[in-house]
C-alpha cells in the first residue's frame, strides 16, 4: 500500500479528507525582500495573510491519482492547474477527482466552506490531449504594453543549463528555505515512497509532486530573465508533467528554461515559462513544468499610476 489517505468514492467522484496545509514560505526571500507568503507583506499588498504556496495542494491529489492509475502516475502523469483563491494557514482544503476518460480526470479543490481553491486536469501520458493550461494559453490575448516585463519576449531561453538536485536534508535556498525532510514532516499526505527506498517500487525514494516545482524553480535566477523590480509575484497557473519519471531524491538533473507566453491582467503582468528537467547528461527529459508567474503591478514602486487599474 502506498498512501494511507482515506479516500471516498461517491457518484463516480473520488475525494480526500479535509486537510490544513502549512505555510512553509514565511521566510522566503527574493530580490532582497520578503515574498507574498509573509503575513506582513501580504497585508501590505491588500491580502488578509500570507497564502499557502500553490503547489502544496498537489500533495492531496497524489493519493487519489495513484488509486486511479497506480505507480504510473509518478512516471507519466500530468496535473495542470489554475488557482482561483488563496488559502492561508489554518484553513482546511478538500480535493476531488472525477475520471472522465481512461487517461483523464477533472480535478478541483475547495475550502471547508465550499470556496473554490483551484481547478485542474489530470492526465496520463504519453498522449495527454489538451491540458487545462494549454487550453488557457490558447485563449490568451496579446500582452499589450508591459512595464515590469518589458524586456522579456516569447522564445527567450535561460542563459545556461542549470545543474540541480534535491537531497533529503538539502536546504533549497532563499526561495525555498526548507529541506525535503522538513517538508515531509508537514506534508498533508505521506507515503514511504518519499523516504524509504526499500518500500518504493523503483528501489529509490521519490520527490513528491508538489516538490517538483521547488526543484524546477529554486535556481531560476540563473536563467537571467530581465524583469524590473523589486516587485512581488505569485503562481497563477502551474502544470507539472512527468515524462520519464519519477524524479528521485538525491539524483542530479539538468534544467533548461524558456518563456512561452506573455500576458497581463488587471492587477498583474504575467510571464509563462516552460522548465524542462533532464537527466544529468542533458540527453533524456524526465519531467517539465509550465508556470504562469503573475507579478503584481502595484508592488513595483515605479509602475506608472496611469496604467494601474
């Protein structure tokens, strides 16, 4: 047995228990300042408190998707997510998975009072069809006049390949000021696959889905994408796709980045990145993420007042 999460099936929909995820980014820093996950910084920007980092919710989906597709989920699964409302520490969340095809499910998460947290598609490759993020990107309008992201363009790639790894006790830096073991002490759903090689079907401990984004993002400053600042951002959309998974604890990987879209909303300028994770040789792709970085316009002191909504 992998997870011990209690799962309910009713009318063809799988659901997990209510969970209260922990905010582990209170001490996050980038560009020399605190992030939106710090309560004081979040309140300064008009939010009630620092939100839980969005990928945290993916851990609640893993047991349901393993029940649906077995260990294949960690080898060639894909979760593609649009965030709707922030969750702060102390709030409870429940996730739902509704299979709609042999290799596809509709997914969503709600707070205890029914407030929507996110919507997502989950698919099993290699033929994923159109994911939720791909559908959202296809509907994007031209970005128009950008200020914070004025020096970016679609097709821009990172300056260099980035060697990365995630050892069990490795602090993941200023962006992610904790280790995998520290995360596992607070993760909402546990499986011995995460820290016991003898219990893993692959003979090695694997990285949880929510931590794939940590592996993909903690070295992102090396990409050298020129954005103006200081300004504060958040994850608006995130897709994590296993291609030849799982991703192993302590394994060396190589990351390559590119900008695949630019957009903006009333309060944000957005750049969408595709981050591909390869084996250490750079020859075999193992996974990838697609991330919509939303940068808050009013968090940038020099943003022209006439362009603020």
